[in-house]
C-alpha cells in the first residue's frame, strides 16, 4: 500500500463524480442523478493512512482497522489483500483490487437513460486504459452488462 496508490484511487473517484455524457443533445452530469456517498470508509482509510506514522492509535489492519478510537471494516473496499502471505490479516502490504461504490437514483426512464450514458462513458474510458500509469479500472453495472451483451 502506498499514498501514491491511494491518491490515484481518489483521483479516479473525483473523475467519476465529474463525468459527463450527452443524452439527446443535453449534457448530463453525475450530480444530476443524486448520487449517494458510500465510499466514506475508503476516504477514512486514506485519511488515517496519511497520519498513521504520527499516531500510535492508528492501526490499519485488514479487514478491520482501528483509528482514533473507532473500528472500521475495510473489507468492502480492498480485495486480494496480502495474497503473498499465509493470511490476509494485518497491515495491507499488497492489494489486487480497490473498489469504489456508487449508487444513484434513476426512478424514471429519462434518469435511467442518463445513468446508462454515464456508465457507458466510464466503461469506454476503462477499455482505453489510459487513466493512470499505476492503476487500471473496470466498471460493473446493470447498464454496462446490458451494453456488453448487445455488442457480443
């Protein structure tokens, strides 16, 4: 684990939150879909990681970390942790996947089409794989799986 990796994942999160797509001649923004913030544990982990060498009560073990008197489960964001070791438990040394989660409201067909356009924009960007020199990203979502099945 490194601050460089965490910064790149945070940069990807900001990119997703600023993504736009065009639907019927109208530019659609991620915020138009009233997304819910559910990556707060990743953000807390990154914050605690940046302070971990200065505070002895920060213990960023996997899958449950402890920081500033709080426990938090980080297993929902980090996968393939410490596969080089007998047990994944302990400080994260290696990780195969960092997962960010996004939930948006799409209660009608107009909103669904907007969500689909944004998801497909991200999916196409992930296929190009030029976002970062140190991370690659994939997109999984209902609209993406429907689109992929259509092009097969």
